[in-house]
C-alpha cells in the first residue's frame, strides 16, 4: 500500500510527519497533502467571509476588501486602478454593523460615499453565504441594471475557489441566483412591483425619489425580515420617516 493511500481525512497525518519522514514521501502523496492543505485554507477563508461581523478581518467587509474587486469608471480622473478591492474606509464598519443587526434601517447619504456599492456588497454577501432572497427597488430599469452590474462584478471578480464553492444558477441584467439558494434581483419603482415578491431582505435605493415609496415600504413590511432604505436628501416620505 502506498503512502498516499494512508493519508487520513484529518490533520493527524500532518502532525505525525517528521523532517525525515517528509523526505521519504512520493510525489503523489505530496500532491495530495498540498491539496488537503489548500482546501483547509479555503475552508478557513470561506468561514471567515460568512461571519456576521462588521470588520475588515472577517465578514462581508473582509470579503469585499480582500477577496473580490469592484470596477471604478472614474479611475483615470482619480488616478486609481480600474479594478480594485472594496476600500477600507473607517465609516464602513459602523454602517455594516447596522446592516447586520437592524431589522428596519434608514440611511441618509451624500454622494461619493459608495453607499450603493455598500448595500450591494451586503446583498451579495447575504445571498451567497446565507441564502437570502434580496430585492432592491430603485427608480428605473436603467438603474436596476446598474445595481445588478455591481452585484455581477462582486461575484465575477472574487477568487475562483469562492465561485467554485458558491456557483450561480442564473445571471441576467436584473438578477443573480445561486445554485444552492440565495438571490439578488432589482426591480423598478412602484408599489405594484414590490407586491409580486416575498423576499427575505428589501433594499430601497434613493427612497426620497422613489415613486410611491411609503406604499412600497408598507407593502414589504409584513413579509420582509429586513428592510433598508437608502437615499440622498429630498423632501417627502423618506425625510418624514427619518425625522420620526
């Protein structure tokens, strides 16, 4: 029986290796040991990404800033790379802490703070690791496609071993669906649109400018486990809800 056949599916064989015994291993055994160690490391990273923690060392921000990339259409003007990891800005930690713990959350924002990227990162994380059905409602079909493009980039540019572990079943301009459960889809504004779905999480983009935002929020409220509203400043239902 070869040494390769004796390798157990645990760390015991590795612990038993001495320098002398290591030198006696054949090529096939070394290959299997290397693959075993690689898969152990992949297990560790996958588990770290899945954790529900707002940190750059574990959880969604760890995944975004270490194991995937985003595209920056303004990279030339800003003197940056076209593709880069999610930036490690300090304010992302309290923002993601709220994403992870709040059942109902309103987020007033200003431009150039990557708030849309942030909630899309959170949406993909929830779908990929926790099998959430996430619906993002935004103003128009064009914006729908923009947001799903963000999700597609985050999925596409992540390390290959994560894509192997979390394969997609379906990808369109409006939806990403994972083979083992989990989905991110975006829909245009209107209360009639949101009534068609029973999602785990609903995210409203630019609430202050969404048609029938208050009606959409009230429609989703009985069925969604989590609801997040994000918007720049504007009068109307979103401003009233924030003040309350």
